[in-house]
C-alpha cells in the first residue's frame, strides 16, 4: 500500500493537533480505516471514510506511524 500524507499543525496549549489525509499513491483515493499512532505510545486514531484524521501530539513532537 502506498500512502501520500498531508499534515497541518496547530498549536494548542502544551499539545499540537496534527491532522491530514491518507490517500493512495496510485490514484489519490482516500484510505479509510488506516491506523495513525504516535510511535511508542497508545495515542492514536483511525482515518475516517474520507481518509482524514486528527491527533493530539506533544508540542515536543514525535513520529507518526501509519498502517
């Protein structure tokens, strides 16, 4: 599976809200149900029917893992 990732960052208190859309590299169609997790934590979410997600992450940052 190939993914194209788009990120938007917004500061919010001590955390950031990271949002984006997971799409297919082949045809750009959204990928619903993809897991998005902050590496090393149980903090995560699943993409919606249109491939979008929103996730709170520490202001210090981190690595997102997509599966």
